[in-house]
């Protein structure tokens, strides 16, 4: 307590000032708020770390294949998968921008080939996941891995379209054979058997493109 006197009317009175009490009370509230802030910060940090750990956790599908084999097979197959997506889009690009006397035949041929390429992508990606690895995640990921060169030209001569796709498919068949050797080396018979089918399909596309291209160069004779 603090005693005071009112000089105006000469009457003394007691003025109770709770300085210490208020000060201590304010300090207590500040301390409690500080504890709550720290707790909230720690809780947020813990949640962030938990989320980060979940994101970084390996998608470890059980497999009897050795880890080194899985890594090598996945590397080969993901690169081919990127090539398939790139070749699919190029084939559709040429399908959409086809012109000339044989427009209908080539337009339909490339549409059929694009469908076949797209049908390869899901089994190929799932094969990589089945052996415990991860696969393509984005367009950017495809761009980093693809070996097939893009063609951004709006107009390309029909004969050049067929020749370019023919060469791309021939190169893909060669890369599929290389991947087949990798799978055989690590006894991944399931992936190897799928690759054999994809090689056959790729060789068929190459054949049709080559023969159609000869027709284009000889004027249809």
C-alpha cells in the first residue's frame, strides 16, 4: 500500500496502489503467452518435420531383386518411358499437322501409332513401381530423361515426318534391347518379357513408317 494526502482540501486519504501485484500479474501473463507461443511453434515444427519425413519415406515395394538391380532396371526403364512419352507427343504433333495428297492415310496411321505408344506407358511405369522403384512424376521429369528430340516446327513435309518417326522408332527398339539385357542380367524376367512385346510393336511401327515413306518419295508407286 501507498499512503497519500489530497492537498486541495487538506484531507488525507489512503490510496491503494497495487504496483507490485499488477507487475507480477503482467509478468505471469507474458510468461504464459510465451509458453503457449513456444508450444505452438514446437507443434508446427513437429508437424512440418512429420510431413517432410512422410514425403521422404521410400516407397519400398517388397521385391526379391537386389537393390542394385532395381536401381539399374528402373534407370533404364524410366529413360525409355520418357522417350515413349516424347515420341507419343511428336507422333500426335505430326498427326495433327499432316498435309498433302496422302493426308488421310498418314493421319490415320500416326493416330494408330500414337495410341500404341500411349498404351505402353502405364504398364511400363507400373513395372518400375512393382519392383520397388519410383517412376516419372512430371513433364519436367520427362524432359530431363528423354533422348527423343522434340520437333516444334508447325509445318514439316510429310516425307520428313515419316522419316523422322521411323528413325526415332528404330532408336527406341535399340534402347529396348539394351534394357532387356539389363533385366536379364538381374533376372527380372517379367520386365524382360514385356520388353519383348514392345520391341515387336516398335519394329512394326518402324516398318510401316519406312514403307509409307518410300511410297511418299516415289509418288505412290
